């Protein structure tokens, strides 16, 4: 078999991309995630089309503690504890509304959601990520992991796979895994 003269240089150009891909972890469209600070394991949807991560929460309310804004909420899952979760507010995220969610009378095409930082374990990787809080009870997966968090996990998502990383098994310190 004879290679064309341009084939070898072209193949060499692909090598840096291959080494980059080798450093990434392949996850499926759905994965199990542990939230160590909340004592919960959830099924998550990995969504490269979403920018932010989103966690199902009920009874979301902001309050002040020592002059800082905090958020109190209940995990929005069927088997969630009845103890409220309290976390510092990281920021407010503006989530673009879909056509069916838009109300012309409100004159805004976004929903403001509180964002907290949370440790999340996928497979054997633990990362601190930002998660916005909203009621996801109408969705199959209580946790959606968007592109910003997927970057932190060094993730490649193969939509033909489900639960490729297996059950989460992480160290307890999120910073030790980075």
C-alpha cells in the first residue's frame, strides 16, 4: 500500500488532538453522581447544550447570615431528607426561557436562579462546580450537568453510552482530585 506524500504530515497534525482526547474521561449521556455535602446519589443527565449545571430543589429561599446572602432549599427528589440545605449564594444566573416558558406580560425572556457551589463526584472524579437551583420535578433527571461543569471534569460525552463511569467512588476532598 502506497501512502500519498501529504498523508504522513496530515496524520502527524492529528496526534496532538489524540493526546488531548487521551487525557479526557468518557462519560455517557447519563451518569450517577454523588453530592457528598448533601449525602445524596442522583442520576444525572450530561448536557453539552446547556451551559450551567442545574439541581432539583424545592422551597428555595434567600436569607442573610453574617451580612452575606445564603440560600435555603430542600433537595427536590422523592427520597430527599426533610432537613433543609443551607449554602452561601455564589451568584444569580439568568437562564434563557424556552418559547413555551416565555410570558410576554413579564417582559423578560430569562429566569433568575440562585447558584451555589457544590462538590459533585462522577466516577472517581470529584469537582467543585456551580449549580443553579430550580424545580426539576417534571424532568426524569434531578441533576443536569452542563458544559461549564463538564469542562471541569475533563469530560467527553458519548451519547450512545449510559452510566459509563459506574457508581461514584471519590475521595472526600474535591480539591485533591484537581
